[in-house]
């Protein structure tokens, strides 16, 4: 778990540093950063979808995942629950939007998914150390936009990578190229959704679609048994 602990630590450090910068920025600069983050998230999301879509083994799985996951998240009112908590803050509840965006950027990526597998099987932390460096910079930018509260996304990353690490110790390398591809497509759409929300083009209530991320892995694991 050394790699995951380091990765978690860099997000905490980046969030603290970025939060300090945010206190000395003007409102105009802060607004510019929101636009930059929205464009970046939307672009990264679309790029992830475009890269993975041609290699999809199950072309309609992402549709099913988004529809089913969105329905589950809406029934659980995930977006509403987080909004009610963060709306008490002076930032108007935008912290929740930032945490969702940050968590997706930190967790839905090759390094963040394969890193814990490499760490569990071979004690090789190279992927996670590399991911930690990237996340340090990303956390700084996000925290300079949304505030030091972005440190909460480190908890989500720890749980995500910790779960993958634990499952790998129990059942071995259960992550296949097909699973990575299908997960990448769904994750890409969610990141793009976040971008649209940040840009105030369309509030897709991205948090309600988070359960969509669990459907591709579950489907691939079930399919592998037949």
C-alpha cells in the first residue's frame, strides 16, 4: 500500500498548497480558473472516450452503464445529498462539484487502476509514484479553484485504490484490457459531464452517475465466467 499512501499524500499536499494560493487570488482570476478547469475536464473526457471507443468489445455497454448507473444514483439522490452538505459553505456548494471532478480525474485512469495491481502482485510502485506526481499538480490547480476542501478527494482515491489492491491480493489480477477499455469510455463521459457543469452549460448532476463506473467491471467479471 506504499504507492497508494504516497499518492494520497500528494493529493493532500497539493490541495493544501492550492488552497493557500486561492486566498490571494482575485475574483477575476478565480473565474478564469473555473473556465480553464471546465474546458480541461471536458476535453480530457472526450479524448478518453474517443481513444477507447474503437476498441470496445461491448459497444452498447456504456449506454447501459450510464442509464442504469444514472437511475441508481438518482434514486439514491447522491447529487442532492452532497449538494445539501456543501451548500452550507460560502462557495455556494461548488466544492462538491470540485470533489466529483477531482475524484474522477484522480481515479479514472490507467495509472490509478493498474498501479494498485502492480503494487499488490509485484511490489512495484512505479505506476503509483508516477500517478502521484501528476495528481500533485492536478490537486494544486483544483484546490486553487475550489479551495482546500479538495483534500477530501484524497479519501476517495485511497478507498478506490485500496479496494483494487485488496481485491488483487484476494483473487489475483482481475483487471483485463477489455475492462479497462469499457471503464475508460464510461469514465470519459463522466469527466466530460463534469466539464459541462463547471462551464455552466448543462448541470448533468454527475454525482448521480457515479454508480455507472461499477457496471463495466461487474459485467466483465460475469462475462469471463462463461
